[in-house]
């Protein structure tokens, strides 16, 4: 385990050094990536301003949900870039994955360390800006419990999204082609979580409550931080199951990943 | 003209072969459409019309945004850039037709497949599930077809121009990508332009972007009638010609500084 971590650290070190090699190009990429967030959230914000609110949620409250997801998803996207389904699917198809398997080194550490897209930090930075805007305009009554719970929620979200990426990546062992559908799980999931769950049709909400329990990761914590009433009458502990759900997802995904590797058959070409 | 037709046909067939990707793309487009409709409907809440757009129009708007993603290459188009970076451009410049026409032909084939396999199919898909409204008379259908065709030309001339950045920088991807991101915002892809504050709309209409997706949406929903409609379609044509001329001009400068390494 220690050995694996050491390997991971070295691989990531190489990634960071190589990406920082072309400073100007890196900065340009960073700005371009950050611009995506500005434009996406900007357009939502402009329209919500016009309408006043989104089914009773004010813009700063939406920003709380949106910023939280933006921070966690993009931080995860950076850490778990190696598992990013389209990319990982490519390494499987091209046989580069076989090369990794041949090395007597922990495979998970190798895949994790194979790619770390630093420019995602541009998006994380703007996620933080949106979240800071939310914190400054929402009248949050801070308690010690809330202060301690906030980092836990962010970590749980990262674990949850990371789990989705690992599962998505593993599926590419079997489906070489239809990878775009997996975007529904990852990007679709994060899009859904950027808005209050009350706005979706019932079937979709049930899906995100009972099958992929995303609702507990930021919607319920947001209700707790913003002192909003629960529209679905769940038990009072609902805002606090986020770490359980998030890390269970990551744990489950690693099980699926192990299973996938054990049943992996190379294309052999 | 024969050569143009031949290149377009070949690209049409080449793109037609990616069937699995098409089906996967459909499911994704459809899923995202559902999410985006939910957000817009929640915004409307109990209002029925905002800025001329009715609640039912929202379904049509979202369906159209999903339908044209591949047709107008909304998420990015880097083919020309790649051909410059790999040196393929050397052979392309020797072809017995202008470089602009060559790419126009290639893109025509690509866009035709995207329009038929993705665009039309997505619209049918959406109409089965959501209460879509349709253009009500033949004239409106014809205007729609015109707007759809011209929107491709505006989009192509813009993409051609943007991709020429590859001649100046080996990192053109970032520059080109930035152009597309502005496109999402200003073409009404993220939100219908009419729902933005007036000053944002004013800025948007100084650029060619509203003459791609947003105009198609407005013609489809019947928001533009009479003189306003003719003026909008004419402006599409003006942008096409303007961007094409600018593209030719930039291309001339670009080719002069082009050095292709043999090997």
C-alpha cells in the first residue's frame, strides 16, 4: 500500500512537471477552461435575475448548490482523470492498458497517476468564486457543527463523483464504443445536482434518491446549511448521510473496478 | 462543381458509418434535453409567456438546441487545425479547387449526416415525449429550411476563420476552444437570447452567433414575422459573405508564412 502510494506520487509529479513545461500554453488553457464556468453560470444567473427566483430558490441559494458541485466535480475530474471514461476507453482500445498490467506495480495507482489534468484547477477556482458569492449573500447562521461539516460534504462529493468515474471507466472494458452514454451518468449527474431536486419530474428524482442517491450529497446538506425546510419529509438525519453515501459509492466502484480487471480480456491485437 | 459534390458525398458516407456513436449520442442528447427542460419550466413556474416565449415553446427550444449540436458543431471543430498541424494541408493545397471550397465540401457532407441522423431524429424523439409545437404553415417551414441552411454557412465560415489560428500557433486549440465557448453563450445555446437582459442581447447581436442557433429557434417558434424575418435571414447572408471574405484574406497571409517540413 505504501509502495503504491509512493508510485502514485512519482507519477503525478511527472504529470505536473510536464504540464508546467509550457507555461504560456498552460495559462491559456487555464483561462479557457475557467471561461466555460463563467459563461455557463453567468447565463443561468442572468436569467434567474430576470425571473426573480427558481421555484422559491434565490440566486445566492442556487449558487450554493452550483458552486459546491463545480468545486467538487472539477477537483475530482483532475484527480481521477486517469479513469475519465472516454480517455480510459481509448487506452483499453489501443492496448496501452495492457502495458500497465504487465508492470508488477499496483494497477489502480498506475491508472490514477497516468493522467492529472491541472487545467481543471481553472474551473475549481471559479467554483470557489461562485461558492464564495453564495456564502457572502446567503444569511447563514454558522455553528461549529456547520463549519466542521462543510469540508466533509465537499470530500463526500469528490468521493461520490470519483466513484462514478471509476465505474464509468470500468464499463469501457466491455463497451468499447458507446461511451457517450456514460456522460449522462457523470456530467448529467453533476448538472442535475447543480439545481434544487424539487424541479425535476418524479421519476428522475426517485432515480437520484433510491438508485443513485445523489440527493443526499448536496441538496440535503444545502437545506441544512441554508436552514430551508425539507420538501420531501425525510427523517431529520437526511442531511448527514452525505459521507456515508459518498464513500460507499467510491468503495463500491473500487469493487467493480477489481471485478472488471479480473475479467478483463485484452483485444490481443 | 463535380469535385465539390464528390468530396461532400464521400464525407457523407464516412460519417454515416459511425452508427453506434450516433445512437449513444441520441440517448445523451435526449437525457440532457430532459434536464434542461426541467430547469426552464421551473423558471417559468406559473408564468405562461415571457418575452414572447410561451411555456410550450420551451420544449421546442430545448429540442432544437439538442438537435443542432452536431449539425452546427457547437462543441468544437478542429479538423482544419489538425490538418495544419499534421502537415496534411500540403496535399490539400495542391488539390484542383480552392482551399475554402475543399473544406466547405467536406463540411457539407458532415453536416448533412448530422442533420439527418441526429437533428431530424432528435426532433422526432422529442416530439414523441414532449408537447412540441411545430411551424404551422408551409411558408414557415420553408423559412425554417432557409434559416437552417444559412445557419450552417454562418457557422462554417466562422469555424473556418477560427481554425486558421493553427497557422500561427501550435497551441491553437485553446484559442479555438475559447471561440466556441463564447458561441454557447451568444448563440442562445445555454439560454434563449430573449430571456437575457437587453444589454446582453445588444452585445450578442453585434456578433455572428445569434445568426446560427438562435435564429433557427426564433423562426421555428414563429417569433419572427414579415420584415423582421427577411431582415434576419438577409443578415445571415451578410455574415456568411463577410466571414468568408475575411477568411480568404487571413488564409492568404497564412499560406504565405506556411512552411511544410518534408520527410
